[in-house]
């Protein structure tokens, strides 16, 4: 089981968001890492990081000395990230009333 979602500032200047845990040999394992990129509307978007790697879904191992800091993400970023990678589909808030139902025979 992976730990909580974290924001990582890399020595390269990249800002990543990923599920993060320690590996057995002292490195970090990042599952579904994404880079945070500026969006046209002034917001922040996320894009897959190391998207060509088969290991990005199971966990990429990186050396801790490549990370400047690790922190908790702002709630909105964590929610957006979790929605993208969560296997659970959240139901819509639409309430179905009897008038919405149609019987077919």
C-alpha cells in the first residue's frame, strides 16, 4: 500500500505530485508521478512524469538526494490528483427521480 500523496521539489526545479513511500534501500518510490505545469487560465495542471516508463504505475525508484523537499499538497491539488488516479468512480450528485426513469418492454 502506498502512502499519502506528496509534493516533491526536485533538484532539477521540477515540482512533482505523487504517491510516495520509502524503499527498502533508502530511496523513494513514486507511484503515478506527475509534473505540475502552468495552465493557460493561470491555474496549475498536472501531466504524467516519466510517462514512457512501465514503472510509473507500479512505482519509480529515485534517489533521495535528487529531492530538495517533500511536503503535503494543498487539498485541491491532492483531490485533483486522487480523482485522476483513483480506481474508485465517484457517483454524480444527480438525484434520479421516478420521472427520470423510463420503462421499456
